[in-house]
């Protein structure tokens, strides 16, 4: 009996040591996140917006946002507006999933709310199996799954369309789309190992909930390569954008019959999602831009369609003030290839232009 008790203690001690050793990588990752958090704070404290004389006004916002209207989310309009205010955003590009019997674009957030401009867009799947972001959305969105990609694009009379999830897109010969969503938070998050994230969460969620997402950030090399190839093949400008793909639907919760949360943990609330990546847009100087006098949707969409924008991974430091200039030595200067884009970007400059859209500190 004494030998059995001794053996049991040894087994329990061995199990304890194994568990302890298995947590060391997560303890170290928490330490690394703390170092990263300190570096980000120091960078933001040193942030000084440079004086830039390009006669453009920089604003920032997020794209590819969903609410309860389109399903796959229980996120409310108020939660989205509050998150946009908390992040000091100037615009939010809504991209609601369509519904069969009603126009989700006409029902979602649109226009000025709390001094922030909301564009009522759609994310649609076509019969060809492609995904498009339509900004703004339209009434044909609810039947897009019965139309080819080209039919959806040809049926547009206003606004812009962007290729979503380019790794799954097939209809590259189609015409009418303004650009490509070269980075998508959801796509990147598919690389997350649930086991690793669970223990990372146990050690780091309370202190560094935002930076937990930094563990799966990865340069979108295949999407950038495809972007370059399509610019070279088509000989036309294609604008690069990033999608937050915000749903506020990742987590566990216990709700009452009225839908109020009694207990739970949400990993991707809108306020956090809007910090992960942002779209910085350069509009013509002099356009109203304040909480009391907000800008309109039209100059925002026009500037994006013309390529006057860049992607900022602002989680690692505010990228406001970033500029990149590229010149094609074999042709006329392109001006601010990443931002102003007064002419279509030619294929010879596409690689340089690609770098310009991915701004980090």
C-alpha cells in the first residue's frame, strides 16, 4: 500500500511537471506581447503627424463590416457606431450579406451617425462562385447568386466593386471591378491553432486582448502577387484595400430570452476589430471632416476608387501621415502612386506600388 501511494505521488508530480513545462511557451509569449505593447505605446507617444504639402486630407476608416441585418452576426448598429467613435474613425464601409426578400443595403447604417460617414454596401456571392464587395450596395444584391460575376458588375450603375477573397476568385477576365481586397482579417485568422489560442488567451487575454491577434498576422504574399499579375495583365489600375471582416461573432456567451448577455467572452468586439487594420484615404483638402461637420460618402468612395488610399496595420502604431512616391523610369512620373494616383498605375510600377499600401510603423 505504501509503495502504491509513493508511485501515485510520483505520477502526479510527473503530470504536474509536464503541465508546467507545457505552459512555458505561453508564458514566454505573454512576455513577448508585453514587450510589443510597450514598443507600440512608445511609438504612439512619439507620433508626430508630418507636414505634407500634397493638398490632400487624410482620413481613416474600416471596410467590410457586418451587422445583424445580414446574418452571421448579432452585432447592433449602436455597437458599431460606438466602436467607430472609440477608434476615432471618419468612415465605415458596411458590407451586409444579402437576404432573399429584402434589401439589406437599404436597411443598414448609411450617412452620418455620430459624425462618422457610413456607406451602405453589400458582400455578394455570384453564381460563378466569386465574392464581391459592392459600395454602395444595390437591389440586385439579393439575386447575385443567380448572376455571373460579369453580370453583377455590368449591372452596376454607380459606386465601386472590389474582389473579396482573391484566393477563391475565378473571374479575373471580368471587367468593372475597381480593386482587390488584398488583406482580410478573417482569412488570416484561419491560420489560428485553436489549442494554441486557448492557452494564449488564458495567459494574455486579460492584459493584451488586442495584441493576441498579432500572433496570426502574416504578409498576404499570394494576394499581393495576384494583384501585381492582374495589373500587368490588364494594364489598368487596381486599387488595394483591406477588409476587417467584422462580425463580432467570435466567443461564448449566455443570453437571456431578450438577447441580453448575462455571461460570456467576446474575442472580436467591433471596437477591437476596428483597431486591427484600417484604410487611410486621401480626399481633396478643404472637404468638411469633423464630428460637427462630417464629410459625405461620395468623396470617400471616389478617392478609394482612384487609389488615393493605403492600408495601415494601426494595431502596431498609428500610420497616419504615411506617404510613398514611385516613379516609372521608362515613362512619365506617376506622382503619388500609392495615394494620389492621378493616372492608372502601370504594370512596371506595380511591385513598388504594392509595397506602398501596406503601411506599418
